[in-house]
């Protein structure tokens, strides 16, 4: 199958390219996964799952805090993001569920793990917990998706058949970067954040993966999944920035109702990434939850 030639994607993720990149790589049945794993081998494992398009660097403050607290921590790039492969498949719930199972298997992790998901990653960990409850210990969410997402008009238009690829090729980079900036309530972290975000955009398959994710419907209404998770006997953490414009704070009431046992922490003065924007306030809450 011939791929659409998206503008700006002039690099390929191959062995020679990966040798220049930070982090570790492991082969799985669907492709190579970029990951980082640290902490005592005997400690409980916390798996961090990022969101729609920001790779695993979004977890920098949380990853460091959890490792410093003596926990074992795994973070990885979802397929199509960061430095993980961009397989030519549909980017839906099944793909991301399979990726996590295959990654744990490839790393030799057979015991149940703790999960923490941000934004779309929240939907991924909820789905994983719903499908594989025996493989999950505690479950955490940071501003989870599965409700209404406020995508810019350009991103909504790219889901249309025929013109989507052209529009995304021309305007995708600028639209995504603008959307990432809007995840923050305070502007002082934005520039450095965007510079960390940009490198992944140069690798072939990035825009195709983002476009496929939008078209696959993974970001739609997933309230039923949260309700099934809420019916399980499981400790749950929920953190949500009050100033979130991506997944508005008002949706937190729906999740609290669906998962009434959740320990809920609204974060003042934070947008869609409170663990990153308010790290000193939020990450001690996350550490305490998984240490408890």
C-alpha cells in the first residue's frame, strides 16, 4: 500500500536512526516500542500511558517522582507517537490494548501492575482494566478522555474522507502545536514543551497514525467502560485540572459518578496536564496513592 506523502515527514525510524535516540527499544509482534524502565525489580510496577499525541516525555516529573520513591516504573510511546513504530493498521482501542499486553510480555512482566493514564491514555488504561481485570492492581487517571474533546475545526475536518490527508498535510503540524499549547493554563512551560514535542513529527507515519486515531473513534463517548471499571473492587485515583480546556473539568462529575470509589483531586490553576504543570502539588498525591 502506498502511503500519502505528508509534508514534513522526512525521516524513517529504523535501526540506524534508533541508535541515535535516547531510551530503550524492544521488538513486539506489531512493531518496535520505545520505552523506559527504572526502579527496583522487586518493587510494584507502575505503568504510565500518555495521551493522544504527546509521547512519554509528558510523564517526566511523575516518572522521576515515582522512581525516587522506590517504585518500579515503566513508560512507553504509543504506536505512531514518539519513537515507537508507526504500523500500517487502524489506531483503535484494540491496537493500544494489544500493544500494552505485548510490551508487558516482551519485558517478562507476568504479575499484575498498577496503571496510570493521561487523557487518551486514561481511556486506554480503563479499557485494559475492563478487558483484563486480573492484570491490574491500582488504577489512576489524569484528565482522562472518553468524553467530549474540544478539537480545533481543522482537526475535525481531517476526519472527512478524501480531503483529510491533504488538510492534515498542510495544516496538521501547526494545528497540533497550537492544540498542545492550549493544554496549559500557564504559558511559561509551553515553549520548552513544544520543542520536546516536535522531533516525533519528522518521522514518517506520525500524521497517518494521528489521523487514524481520530477516525477510529477511540476519543468518543466511553462512559460505559468507566462504569464497568467502577463496578470492580479496585482502588482508583482521579486528578483533574480545573482549567482544562481539552477535556473540560465539568466531565469529572460524570467519572466520579461512574467510579464512586475514586479518590478525586481537583487541581486549581492547572489545565489538561496538571501533573506536569503543577508537578510539586500533584506528583506527591500520585506517589502516595501507589505507595499506600
